[in-house]
C-alpha cells in the first residue's frame, strides 16, 4: 500500500503530528542554525556553508553532524506530505541547494572531511560515519522526491551513491569494507526502491555480507594506522556488530542503534532477495533483543558505556540508557519484520516502543527532548553521581549530539507507513496499529476505502467502515486485526454490522473473511484492563516489584503526585487499581490510582542511617500517570517499578 493512500485522522496522533509540523520542525530548524538561546550549538548549517565555500571557518560538532540536517530534511518531507506548507518547502529547497554546493566534483559529500581532512576520505570507516551520513542523505532524498516529485536532492544522492558503488565492493582496487555505524544499508534499499537501480540493492547486500568476515576490515584498518577520532586502541568488534558474519550472529550486542539499523537492512534484504539464512538470523536476533534485552517501555540498550546492549536480563532501571534512537530503530526493524511475515509480536513491540519510550522522549511543548529514557530517576543522583550523569531529570533544549530529536520528528510524521499492510496474493488487509485513519487500496479488482476510528490509548473501542463503491457488488477479502498482548483475562469482541462475528486467529491476528459491501461496519472491542506486570527473576532490578500497564501504556509514579522518596512507596497487597480520564491533567490522560503503603515510621534520627527493621506500615494512596508524560511538571523523582 502506498503511503499516499493513507491519511491519519486520530484524536491522539493527529495532535502529535500537528505539534511536529507546527512546532517541532520549525524549532529544530532554529537549532540547526544555532539560534536557540541556552542550547548546545549544532553547527550543522554552518558546516555546510563552510564546505560550500560560502563562509570561512572550522568544522564544528561531531564527525556525524551532517546527519542531523538530513534527518530534519526527511522529517520536513513527511510534514509536506501531511499538509502543504510553502514556507517549509522553500526552506527545504534552499537547504537542498546548499547541500548541492557542498558536494564535491566527483560526487563526494561530507562536510567533516571536506573542511578538516580532505585527504583522509575512507581511512577511518570504524569511527568516521561517512557512509552513515550518506545513508541519511539517501533517506531524505527518497522522502523528498516521493513527496514533491523534485529530483534535485535525489540526483545529489545518486551521484554520491554512484561514487560509493565505485569505491566499495569485491572488485580489484575496491575497498572490501563497510561503515562502523550501519545505516547506509537500509538507505540503499530505499534508493533502489525509488530509482529501480539494481546496483544500489547489490551494494547494500555487499555491505551486509562483508560485515564481520575474516580477515576483519576494522582490524586491518587499525593495524595500518588509521587516525583515531575517539578510540586509538584495537577495535571492539562487538560494539560495531562486526565480530561475526551477520548470518552467524545469535544475540544483540554492542551499540544498540547500530544493531537495529543493521537488523533493519537485513530484514529488507531477506525479503527482497529471498535469503533464508538472513531471515533466520533476523528471527534469532529479534528473539534475543525483545525477549531478553528489552525494557517494558520498549527501550533497548542498558548501559551508557558504548550506548550498548550488555547481556540477557541485565536491565537496570536507574542506569538505563534506552536511547530514543534505539527505540526508533527497533520500530524500523519491527516494521520490516512485519513485511517478512505478519506476526502480531512485531506490531506489539512496535506499539510498545512508540507509545512509551519514543513518545516519552519529547516534552509536550515539542521543544525539549530526552536522549536517554530511564525507568527510575532520582534527580540528586543524576546531578551528583558521575555514573548517573547520562540520566537527565528534565528534557533538554538540544544536544551537541542531537541524533534523537529529528529522528522523533521523522518517525511521527511518517506514522501512516506503520498502520496497514496489503497482501494481495493472499487477499488480506492487515491492521497493525489502531490509529484513526483512512486507507484506500485495491482488492479483488475493486477500489476499497477503509476508515478506522480508534479510541486508543484511552479507550479500546475501534471502529471500521468500508466503502466499496460501484454497481459490481462487494469485494471479497480477509480483514486481519491484530490481537494485542496487553490484556490478561477478557477477550476482544468483534461485531460486523452490529452482529457478533466469529473470527479465527492466525499469527496473532483476528481474521474475518467475507465479501465486504459498501457501508459495512466493523466494531473491534479491546479490553482495557489495568494490570500489574511482573518481571522474570533473572531481571534482578525488578525483583519483588511490579509495573502498572493499561492498554499499550506503561505507567509510572512521580514525586509530584506521591511525594518522596518514591523508594519508600509500595503497592498494597490488594491495590484495587482504578482508572479514570482526567481532562485537565497534562493535556488530558487516564490516571491510575490505587492503595499503597509507606513505612509507618518515616522519622529517622540524623545519626542513624540504619536501625533494627520495623515492618509496620501505613496506607498511602498512590497515583500513576502514563510513562510518556513524566517530567512535564516540576523536576522530581520518577519510577516505573514499585515494590509489592
């Protein structure tokens, strides 16, 4: 189904898309131009102006700074798809002109190397992100071309891609190498889709196939004396997913964003070229990532050292990294796994990461962001303990390394691509996400429009109406509705035209096959239970604790509602949790309240850090809000997991 055939019209998500188009994208444009008072400078636009010969100066920021502008440009393209904006399009066209001026005569495009080390191209693939930045250029180019039909950025991208194709490969005189940060692999697949050029698909496959082979390229690069940017020592191959050929990898290791960008490309290639071993590797890695190394919020990457995975079930709450980009990359990967096979677990993870980790990374004003998404925050520790300085108790205006904010913008503006799939051969329409929308497609030779109205995340009622115009009668196909994994006791109910309708479950989807007629109505009632979630014993950080979940939303307690220290707060034996919508709290949300306990005697002598244990407790009412809304009031403690 083409993106152009889908339009989101949803009480919850349309508001977020309007926030992104009206506030986030303009704000980020100001940040890229270093015009946000009190924010870390970006240097991105200035770097391009210097590389284009329009200014004099030195390169500023990180070696990968170009990618922030490319991601912003991709988000702008999706925003223009949502609604025309002549001023935004004018700015985007000017940016594209600037990018074109910074491109070198042979097609090379990277402001760091053009300004600072023009004679060092391709000499530090381990660290320098040249191909990573190229990948984000390619994604932006495809998005802008698909939205506007304008080819200028696509032509710039293809010139660079052709240079890369001549430089890298198995041929004589070519580099049998790959980027330290995967990204170009999935971007080349998109470029292939937009242009039909097979060489881009083959180049993507080359990069994926070459990764981790012996003799290892990163070791060879180090031995011959690359100029280090951060790490002068021997390469840590696991951090870069280069420790084994990808088809032999069994567990998610290393830098989390690198990993899921690589796995996304692997899933793309497995589908497009029918590579069974690559698909099996994707399935193994998916199982390990989501069953053993994922937070309840959909966050991945548990340590700030290397922004990385560690090992199975090592999921600390207060030290969590759970980078925003990593969850976004997990959503990218899940989407591609759904294209390989429609299995509800992929959409379940997509939904979990989207509603919790990703949404929680941006403030309600669209101008403040988290890079790191912890599940427990003690502000004093964040400020005074060096091990916790990566955990911010408040969202930031911008970051020197600001990969996450434009990533959020491009995802939220392209949500239409994540809702539906059409399997014409099987005669099935899959609904992966319950987001109010209108989708047009062809099935059984008929034009069909499917309109979805969703009450999520507050209410579990989802309604569909089908339009099959014309004199030829209905269209026969199967409607496959995902059965979410967030209810425990009740079962979802399905009705067609007001009458209860039986369904069969296939791979976690409720399937109804029939001849659909113009005006048919479907009602899908999803139980919205408020449940306590436990963690398996190996997740030591959560021993003796529970988390609150309602529908797709994970909840947390904040100091603003419950006082401090939150470590003293426990769930009662029977917490009797209740949920109610509060329209004047944080823009309107469902709040969960219940019975809790705190120690009966909270008064300790100043000279007594310890004393004989007293088990007496007193009741305390507790109040939990959706995790994605935490940190939007005054700074304070926060916790997802509660003692029970």
